[in-house]
């Protein structure tokens, strides 16, 4: 279960940053605020799952998996899915 929490934290982190990228060039109107708020909420869920994972996984193991998973998804997999 501990690695499921870690992978969920990766998924929520990537999703929140995809939302931030989506609104980065948009005007700051009410829709921007709504999407930004959803991104913040997803980031909060990310922190919740990451801290749950840290109860059973050492930080020296969890953080590289988290960082590598986020980099892989943001830099490799997601651009391929958007093509």
C-alpha cells in the first residue's frame, strides 16, 4: 500500500502542474482562478499521499522515486500523449 500512496502522489502532482501549464498564458479571469484553485487542491492531495507514503518508506527512497516519476511523466509520457 505504501507504494500505491507514492504513485498516487506522483499522479496528483503531475496533474496539478499540467493545470498550471494550461493556464500559464491565459488571462487572469474567474476561470483562471477556478483552474488555479483546482491545481492547488490537487497539490494538497499530492502532499497528503506523499506524507502517507513516508510513514513506511524512507525519504531517501521515496523522494528519488517521486522526482523521477514526475520527470518521466512530465518530460516523456505526457508530451507523447498530447501529440
